[in-house]
């Protein structure tokens, strides 16, 4: 006589549960690389100085030059130092998470997944995204410019697009002229070594050949022959960041003597606090903006939208 097993039986349900393959690693949402908050493009200066409200730096410039000395002349030209001070306000950004008593009990019983661990990772991710945006674009409400929209750096505009509507020679001339612009403007004082751009121009430059008879891409030809640019990066924030929503390419020297982002307290959590039927755990970081010591070491090139 056959025996029928009822699948809604509690004992059977427990047995089937044991046969399930429970994946302990939670699949978290993936985000694009945060190149600015990681320090990949703009050097980070992490001070970790709590309590400081403002930060000031000085720029010193020598003014004056030697002159021809003639007989009986008693006038000696002086070389003086001109000192300027720049003060920035340090601001705090905050966030955190809440975990209830029920969540704590559930986490204790369900040992496969750490609920608090996911909360910590999410808050940290949100903080790094915020810092990434601040370094890239600043905060207009705080009168804090970012790296990609700083008003004091060199801004140039391209008459051609970086796509199939332009010839390879036109694009190569554009890239070489843009890399040389800081060099020419500063009489060879500033020499960029890094180029960042958005995905669209990157895709075209790395796939389009110089000609049908020359098996080199435009970007490879540029890097092999340009005396300045050594490093190239793809940055999502460059897309649509220029005038009339054009993409931008930024030529600059990645050197903390030229620019850096001032982080006065790195991301950190505060102790947990009891609130209602659970706990809150706040986190924060403090940021003072960019220091652009040599504005003309940076050339932001806007190209027409593709």
C-alpha cells in the first residue's frame, strides 16, 4: 500500500528546509567605482583633526627682478614676497543606521546573515559616495567648487566631437593642443601627466584606428607620441559635466603640490545609542574642500555631446 506524504506537514516542511542550500553571502547592490573618494585622481590629505573649524593656507609669490647697474646709481631694485591667505570652512556630513530589538533577536537566531554588518557596509558606501560627489562637483550651497567644475582652473572648448564625425588627425591635434595648453600658458612650469575622460570618448579613442592602413588606435598613437600624458582614466562623472551637457576631458598633474582634497576627519562611526525599541549608530566625516595650489596645472576640455 502506497503512503502519500503531505507537503504541508510541519515535519516535512522542516525536513525540506534542511535540504535547502542557504547562501550565506548577501548579494548587495553594486555601484560604480568611486575614483575620487578612493584618491585615485585627486590626492587625499586626511588630517584627522577633530575640533578644528577652519583651515588656512598661504601662497607666496616673489615680485621684482634685477636691473642693469649704471655708474653712480644708488637705487637697488628690491625683490619682495607677496603673501596671500586662503581660508576654508570645515563641514561635517552625517548619516547612520537604526537596528531594532527585533532585528537584533533575528540576527541572533539567523546566524547565516549578519544584519548589522550589512547596515555598516551600506552606511560606509553612502558616505564614500557623498565624499566622491563633493570632490568631483563640490557643493554650490556652501560655495565649495569641485575638481570638475572649479572656476579658477583653465577651461577650453573643442569645436569638434570625439566620434566618427571628426578625422583621426583632428582628434589627435585636439588632444595634443589640450595637453600642451597648461605648458604654453605657464611657460613650461606646469606639465600635466594625467588625462581622465568619460566612457564615450574613451570607447571611441580605444577602438577607432588612426587610418585604414595604420593598425594603431587614436589613444595609443597619442600616448606614444605625447611628451606629457602618462596615465589615462575613465571617470563616469566626466559625462555631461561640461557646457551644454558636453562631456569633459581633464588634463592635469596628479601631484599633491598642485591640488588635494582636504579630509579633516575620515569616515567613522560613533558608539551605539539607545533609541526607542532599538539602537541608532551615527557616522560622519568632515571635509573642507579642495586646495588648488596651481590652478593652471589643470585644463578642463569640453567637447560637444556625441
